[in-house]
């Protein structure tokens, strides 16, 4: 059976320790951790290697049989401060994370590619890849723009994080995804949503609060799965504020497993 992880956004109110416990109970094999806020002032859990919480988390992960698949989130803005990056990478590497997620928020394409390359160079000795996640409302808002940055950076451990919602809300297609070189595709996040996008002013709210479990919307998820490289890591990202964290995780695991049933990826 394909291993399945869950993005921290699915139950961001749960600290890493509780997320690991609840995710294991729900049937996930891996968790992602939000170590740094996606937006200024956003919720995150700056778990440093020397902290007591770090040691406790390692014990829970070992006991529950769950691994950390990825860490997030660094927004590569013109004024980005990468002071937190070394400890984030150290934490991720010690927990076994395979990737770091960043976004592209710098309109200077050359500078953005250079900074992305620098992050990749810091992550490479730790065996981690750096995934650029595109979102419709950010500077790097679609698949083509993300691919251009990754290719310009020219780093072997660079890549693109494909979030199903962001892919289709950006106007990209499964056919376009199928043409992306497999070496750039490491991780895919799954959720569902209505086939028709909401008004522009509601796009961000939908991404943070309006996702649906796989199979409950109109996104072409089965077609997406058919074009993914065999080595891609899959996770569910289904934040639903109307449900408790444990219930949210259980539903996301059940519906995502149902989608994957019958596919050998």
C-alpha cells in the first residue's frame, strides 16, 4: 500500500506531538510539520533540536510508527530573512524529513532563482530536497512559473510541490503536469473542491478553510494520479474548520485512501 502523509495545515491547531498521535490513530504513515509561519504572525511550531519538546516528539514518532515527511514554510520574499533556516533544516533532518517547502514571492526572477538555489545548497548536505509551492495569489502562481524558477536555479535537489487545489485553481491541467520532468516532482498534496473556482477574492479563504476531502468535489484527481511519477510522495491537505482535529484527520485519511485504492503509484 502506498504510504500516505498528512500536511500540518489539515489540523494546524494541533502541536507536533499531538499531531503525530492523532495522525497515527487516523491511519497516516507520515506527518508534515509547520516549523515556520507561512505568513507573518501565522501559527507555527518552532521546534528546535535542543528543546525538550523535540525529544518528546521523537519518542512519540518512534512509538506510533509515524515519520516526518516534510517541514515548512519559508516565503522567499525580496526581504526574506533566512536566519531560521539552519535550525529548521537541522530539525527536519534529525526527524527524517525529506523536504522543505518554500514559496516564490519575489517579482525579481533572477534574485528569486538565486535564493532558491542557495536554500537548496544548504539543504543538500542533509539529504533534503527543496520544493517550491506555487499558489495563484503569490508571485509564483502557477506550474509554469514554478518550473521556470526551479530550472533557472539548476539544483539537483530542487523541485515543485504540487497541491491539487493550487494546480487547478491556477488554470493548469493534468496534461501540463504530465509534461513536467519527473526529477522535479517529489511531493503532491491531495484534496478536493468544486470544479468551478470561487470569486477571486475568495481564493485564499478556499485554500485555507474551504477544501473538501478527496471524492467530495469535482477536481480531476484520478486523472492527476495517473500521470504522477512512481516515486512521488503523497499527502492529504484538507483543513475543515467545522470539524475537530481528530475527526478531520480521520476523514482525510479515509477519503484519501479510498481515492488511492486501485492505483499502484
